[in-house]
C-alpha cells in the first residue's frame, strides 16, 4: 500500500506540480527512508510514530535535513488527505527543528580572479574556463549548470536561459568574460568532447556524457588546489560570491533576487549579513579606535 501511494504522490509532483527532477528525487528518497523505518501503513501512522522517526533522524542528520524530511511528510499527508486516503494528519502539530543559521562561505574577488585564471592548453581547460566564468557571471546553481543545453546560451545577446527550482525559467545576462570563454569553448573545443555522437548538453565530461555534480565538484577542487586557494570551496561558493560581490558594488537586493531565482527576497537578504559582517571586520581592523 505504501509503495503504491508514494508512486502516486511522485507522479503528482511530476505531472501536476511540475517539480524538477532533483526535487522529486529528494521527496522520493525521504519517503522511502521513512517507509523503511516506520514499517507501518502511512494512513495509520500516529503522532507518536512520527516523533519516534524524528528522534531517530536526530541521531545522524542535521537540523536542516530533518526539516526537509518533515516538510516532505507534510506535503505527502496533504496529498493523502486531498485524495481521501486518510482524514487524520499525524504531522498537524509537528514543528520543524530550529536550524542554526550560518552565513554562506564566499571567495574574495582576488580569490575568484585566481580561480578563473586557467592555463588554456587542452579542450578540457577551455571547458573548465567556460564553466567557471559562466558560474561566476550568472550565479547558477550547479544543477542548473549541468542541465544547460547549447540552445540555452545566446552568445549574440549575451544571455543564458535557466530552468531553476520548480522548472521556473529565468533569463540572466552574461558578462564579456563569460561570453568570450563560452564562444571559444562552443565554437572551437566542445565537439572534440563528443564520444557517442552529438550531444545537446552544453558541458560534457571526458566520456562524452553530461557533466555531473560530482564531476564539476572534483574539477573545482582540483583547480582550487592548483591555485593554492585555501578558502572552503564548493560549487555553491561561486553562487554566493556572485551575489555578495554584486551587493558590495551597489546592486540592489531585488535585482539580485531575480538573478538568483529566489522566490522570496528573505532568502536573498542573507547576503546583506555577509557584507555587514565584513564591514564590521574592516572597521575593527582599520579604524584607529576600532579595536
């Protein structure tokens, strides 16, 4: 019974809600994990069952991960109620744990310059240069980067079309550095990466397949190590750096929200805290009476 209604729920997310593949995969993993632990018909679960499950999660998962699991179950039970599978919701009074908010890690502008200064010797170097310039120019999520097709890049008008969370489309301008790197890669080097015939995906790995999250992360780490960049670095660090540097140079928060594809401006406001924290540090370091 549980597997049947999980499948129905996933189909609902896919065909009616039109959620992205990554989001649907996350929902699916959360529900399968709950099913394995609870070993009970979802339509007969009690609040105590859910509390026991959350207690089990708290032994090995972060508050943000637990919150995501609870949110998944809440959405799932709304679906069950809507489709008359149950008229009782064991999550009605269950609250998400309070997550400790930490500021995103960002690179300095000097560190970004070092990261982007890639020696261009091979087709893969040109690909890597194009990926990093594009990430820093547009604030892409890594999932958005790896799913880009050649048709999503408009070299003539310096634009990239992005399908973000919930398959929401946004158009983001690209700077001259990104356009130059993309033009060079697309026109002169991309076809050399084909292994199984042509591919519509923009960025390909050394097997001629679509670039993966793990593949991009390994490339990023390798380049950072070569450049002796000591700061904590992940694909999302470039996105955070993009937003922080825009804000630092005077961009307004609403524009940054649109560029990043945030549905709520409160998500974007985290970057004001980063710049405020750096301002405080600079004041304490450089003002004669700051210390």
